[in-house]
C-alpha cells in the first residue's frame, strides 16, 4: 500500500505491482503509436492507484516501445485495464497496430530509495 508522501513522491509499501510491457508495432507505425501512448500515460498518471507510468521508445527499433508501470496493488492494475482511456487508446487504437505485445507482472521487492 501507499505510504505518506515524502518530497511530493509516494512512498512504496508491500503489495506494489510492477508491469513491464513491450509493444512491437507493425513496420512504420511508431510515429502514430507514440502520441497515443503519451496520451495514455498522461491519463494513467491521474489514476489514484498509479504510482509510475513511463513510456520508452527504442532508438534502434523505432516501432518498439517498453512501458514501465507501478500500481499500489492488483486492484489498481485491474482498474487501469478497465479505465475508459485504456480501452479507447490501448485496446481501440494501439493494440491493433502491434505485431507483438508481451508483458509480465511483478511484485516489487524493494522500493526506490527515499
């Protein structure tokens, strides 16, 4: 669960969920996918259960993105997946442009240094 904020950042506690996803777009789709993922990231960061949401684009495989996400718990991740912005942007637009979508979910062992 979330602890008290220190310096504006939430403190991490037991149960934090980490999702790491790799999205490999069809050839030539990277420039279309990038602003959609940026919009998704901005909306996701406003979710009460989201601790961190980073979108990274490969410098060598320009149609490939890695998403790095932290949620307070499993319920927060489920709420994200059910959110209107995830359904509209990811499910409705990004995922149909992908050749491959691979992700795994982890439980955080140790939080960032305070």
